[in-house]
């Protein structure tokens, strides 16, 4: 069982990765499908 702090940190880290990847895709490719 994860402690709440570890779980929150993991979720936050994952969100950062997803957001950064999405931003890079938008900046790099402009409009994409």
C-alpha cells in the first residue's frame, strides 16, 4: 500500500510528464491529429 504522499507525488509527476509531452507536441508539430 502506498503512503498518501508517495501516491500524490507519483500522480503529480505523471501529470507533469503528460502535460509537458502535450505542450511539446503542440509546439513542435503545431496542429496535429
